[in-house]
């Protein structure tokens, strides 16, 4: 299963309500067969622009990151479910699995390596 990162911006709430929203989001992952590796609180801050969601305008939000493994098939359904949650302003899923190897690098070959044309 590939590795993903779920980045969510929650509307500004007290700690118990924030914990309940995060619990719902993580349970949504579990229901779809995901394996959660970590949950990180990135803090509450002013949003870079006002976000209108569910007939409310928001200027502050809590930023969280969830690291998980899941099947690629569940990502679109997961985003649809999280978009419906009235306490989540922005859900975003990023794939974290790929790392560039030396063979995939797009720069010029090192000076000590012969190219195929020599």
C-alpha cells in the first residue's frame, strides 16, 4: 500500500471539539482499510485567505497532518467524505511514497560516469 499524507484545516474550535473532528477523520480512514502511522498538530493560525464553507466565513483554522498507508482506490471517496464534514475546511491528500533515485535524476551525468554515446 502506498504512503499518503492527509493535510486538513479545521475550523477554529476548542480542544474537545477539535479532538472529536480528528477522531471522525481517523475513523473514516480506518473504515476504508487505511493504516495510520502518525497524527501531527501543526498549530492554529490565521488563514492566508478567508474560506467560505457551509455558509460561514472562516479567518482562523487548525492545521493537522495524518500520515497513513492505504489503497489508491480509497482516496477519492475519502476526500468526498471529508468534504461533507462541516468542521473540516480543507482536506488534501498527498502521496508521499516516491523518492528520486539516481537513475531518475534529470540533471547531467556526473563527470566520472561515461555516457552511452561515448
